[in-house]
C-alpha cells in the first residue's frame, strides 16, 4: 500500500484494515506514524485529514479514538529544575 502526505507509510490506513485491533496497538502505530512524518509536515493538518478520511466511516474504531486524542490540546510544557524540581536539596 502506498501512502500520501498525511500517511507516508500508510500506517494509519493499514491499522483500519486490521480486524480486532485494540487501543494499545493503535497507540503504537500512531507513535510510529508520528515519528516517521517528515519534519515539515503539518501534524495537526495530517491528523485532521486522516480522521476525515478514515474516522468518518469508523467512529468507534480504536484508531479513530487515538487520532482524536492526538488532536487534543496538551497542557503547556513546563520545566521544574533546581530546588523546586527536587534535584537540589533545600538551602538551610
């Protein structure tokens, strides 16, 4: 199977074809997909395209749920270092 800009290796498309696939396998495939995308790819746009292409016809499929989770806004990254991060003992 040949991929396209949103799914270059056709990993997501193949996941929808696997009978009895579960959420853990879908998450693993999703991670492989994300790591294989070219750096310049608009990930959010690719996720939206894949969800429209595959998820509309299979809303209860575990991969549809994983794609929806991928679109969810994460909380902003924060770094806690030094004394507040617990790596440096408190000053006496």
